[in-house]
C-alpha cells in the first residue's frame, strides 16, 4: 500500500481516544446558535469558542462567506464545532424547526423576555444578528420567542460574541442542573465523525477534500477500513 507514512496511522492512543470519547459524550446537538449575517471573523470565532466550551456541536450561519472563522482567534475550536451555512434566515429557521428546536432571537423589542426566563433544556437555537444593525425583521417574525439581556448602562448593547456567551452559559447552567451533560446525545454518525476527525485529522481532511466516505472507528480507537477504502486514499 503506497500511502504516505503520515496517513497510515490505524489507531489512536488510549489517552487520545478516552479524551475524545468524553468530549463526544458531553456534546449537546440540540443546542445551537444561528448567526444572521454576522460578518466580522473575530466575532464569529469568539462565538464558536463559546459554543465549543458549552458543548454545541453545530453552528448555523446565514452567510456566503466560506471562511468566517479565523484560526488565530478561534484557538482550535473551529476543529471541533461544525458549521452549517444557509442562504437565508428563512431556510435556516426551517431547518431548525425541522429539528424540533425552539427558535429564540436576541433583540431589544418590547415583547422580549429576560433570557434567563427561558427553558434551555428544550432543543434550542438562538439567532444572533449582524454587528451594526442586529437581526432582521424576518428573523423576528420567524422566531418563536424574543429574548433580551437586561442592561442598566447608557449604552444598551453588547458585543454579539459577549451576548452569545451570556446566553449559552445560562443554557449550560440549566442543562448541567438537569444532568444533560451526563447523558450522551450524539447520534452514532455524529460520534463517528468526531472520533475520525479528532483521532485521524490528516485522513479526515483528505476524505473531506476528496469526497471519500469515512471509515469506522471501533471501541478501541482503531480505524477499520477495507482494501477498497485504502485504495481510494492511495489514489487521492
């Protein structure tokens, strides 16, 4: 098999496997944020760091920019949080509702409720708006509930990444009290993707780039693949 040596690894260390397994067991696939035209890469990266910290598995973004996250500010969290991009806020909310999520939107409108009064143990998505203008009227109309972060200062606004962190950590607090971080929630396919990406990053990147299917990672952290899969890797 003339596959480069750096790609021939077929098992991860026991320590690495244990760490990724624990990490996967605490992911919260039914908690997410939806970034509506948040366009500053440092803000997106900061939000992704907060998402990783509280166990968010996938971030949604209404954006045409394929390179929203900056590695220098994301500090590696972009390797562990997946991003799903949408062409419009309507398309994004449709997907979130199909996943049975309550869709919240952060805004200072009159009928918004304190963000701490929400039950985040339910499947939840939080829409965060563009840095200068906030969320669009369409996002307000599509959301199930509007939330606000109480402020008593002269300037009634927070940086979008700070707002995201505050809401996400309230969600984490509630979910921890409910024991949701002690119950693995990822599907088998989501879990396998994390194990492959975390344990075999070079092979994962190659498969993503060339459209090669992912192999199975067994309970010992070993990569299980047949000769045909390795042949695809070799040709790639």
